[in-house]
């Protein structure tokens, strides 16, 4: 027994000596292959911890040159920085990684402009909406987004929203609330709408993202006597309140080369929603919205072919409250807003938009001498004038089976053909657009393309796709 104990002690002692002799020299070697320091510069607003989470580089990780390549791509995909540079320096205690950033200017307008409407309550009468919205794209320096917006004059609204990623996890949370009060263009109705949205999302592999949301919605419709068109007097005939709660499932896969003014790649998005959770004074329905965008090089390297296909499909009639109407910028240019879907309750729509985009003038970079003291981005603001050839097509139907039907019953469609000018500022990822588009006469015989002599002009901010 004693000899067994002595043998055991001898074996354990020998193992400890071997471990100490061979293990100790290996420890410095292991530390040499790891990242000992991460140095971040240029981040005036973004927190250093946020940069580390977004890049995926931390002290103690095993160094790999591919790690820096992936980190740079991840930081660029956040859309928080104009320029991202990473390089490493090998030292005696490991690798020192440098992350050099050029931040964007985060406080920018996201919904600035307005619309002039030609019809009110079905009567030719001009009314105006002015829009002013601001966005802080890196709130608290943690990649959060804070938005607020107002609408003035005849369309009153106020909105606020907040998006928060739970770094370093792929999950996120967003919340928004808005209130609108506006007149109807076609019918003698005033609308009051209060809505809120709470969503949880997750980033997925292959540049994809999924979100699940709940959106409570309250609508009040004040209806007036239809004699307003001839008498001009508003006499209330009925007030309807609709209470709903929508559940939403969103999916987005984005393989575009960049977020703003893409020139290559594609995007696929789906939005599946239903008010089956709660509905009062409104029919239950299921709606699928799809959005497909495709970009490719044109005849020359600086030219771009941009296409967008959207559709809205419903399993049943959603009623007057949720009728679909097309027309104007963002759907079928060459027409006034809400010009399609007047003669019947439309529940399904299909739109196809194509643009051939080409640069006209590239202006020298502008230096704003006072503002560049706050942010270096103001020292070289790039902007250019682009042109575009435009083709839009869209149709609305009462039921899905008529969406591709040649029969004219409960179907309205239109085609727009024209050209546009855009002042593009890549520095701020914003653009101002002016389009002049001729639309076909929607009352012409089915299958005949008869264009209206007078074109429709559209002025708006930012490209729709």
C-alpha cells in the first residue's frame, strides 16, 4: 500500500514537472497569436463598446487577417460610417488592432417636403400638406435610431419612433406611435387615425432579417352629406369608429451593393399581416405585401437599370376602411394621388416601376467652412445632377382572380411614361427629385394605350427604390 502511494506521488510530480516545463513556454507563444489591444479612433459620437460589438473584435481573440476583413464589412453594413479602415501591428505581447472611423452626420431630415392635392371630398379643390421629420441615426452613440415627424396645414399629424439593437446580440426592439387627421380626396369623409407599433426583430444569415410586430389601430371616419360637391356645405351624416389590432410578420433579404442609390444587387421583402387579434366594426382579413427590387449596370458603367415590383394580396374584402388606391409618386407616376380604386372597393394591387438612371453633371465638392468645425464631413460635400427615364404600370382589382384578368370589370390600370431630374447628395444619402410623366387615359378602351396630352409633375425627396 505504501509503495502504491509512493508510486502515485512520483507519477503526479513527474506530470507537474512536465506541464510546468513544456506548458510555461507555450503560454507566451499563445498570447503572441492573440489580439492584445484594440485601438479605436475617429468615433466622436459612437461609443467604443458599440464599435467593438459591431466589429466583432475583442481583446483575447485569436488573430486572423480574415477577421479584419469581416469586421470592416460588418462596420460598413451598419450605415453609420463614411469610411472604415482596419490594420494590425504585431508586438511582443500579441497583435494590436487599429480601427479608424469617419463618422457620418447623424442628425438629418428623413421626411421633409410636402404635397399639393387637387381634389378634396370629390370636388376639385386645392389643399396642402407640409412634412417635416428629423432622424438621429446614432442615438446615444449605440446605433439606435430616434425619429420624429410633423405634418402641417390641411393634413395634421405627429409621430415619434425609436429603434434599439440589443448589442452584441442579433436582436432588436422598436416602438413608434403616430396620430393623423386628414380629409379624403375622393369621398366626403374626414379621417382621424391613431396607431402604435411594437416590434421585435432578429438579424439572420445571408443578409436577412425577420420582425414580428403588434400594431393597435383606431380610426374615426366622419362622413358628410354627398351634396357637398354641389352646395359646398359640410353636413355630418354619420361617424364610424373602427378598432383593430394587427399582427405583422416581416422578412427582408438585402443583397444590394449599398443602402443609398444602389447600382447592383437585389432586395426581397414580405409583410404578412392580419387583424384577427382584435377587430371591431371592420371585417377580418389577411394581407400579403411583397416588394422586389433589382439593380444592374446600364449601357455604360455609370448608368443603372433599377426595377421594382410590388403587390398587395388579400384573402377577402377588407371593406371601405382599408380600400387600396394608387396614383402619384411611389406608385404610378403620371396621375394624381388616389386616382385608381375610386369606382369600386379595391383589395389587391400590382405595380411595376422601371428607371434608367444616368449622371448628367458632377459638381465639385463643397466645403461649408463653419459647419466643418463640428464634423469633417462638411469639408467635402459631394453632389451631382442625374437624369432618369421612367416607366410605371399599376392596377387595382376587387378580387385576386381579376388581378391578371383581361376583363375590365372591377379592374383599373394605368401606365406612366416620362423623365426625371434628381439632385443627389451621397454625403448625406439624400436626393431631391422632379419627374414629368405622361399617363394613359384610364377611361380609354381596354388594351389601348392613349396618353393624356397634359403631363403630371411630381416633386419629392429621396428615391423610392
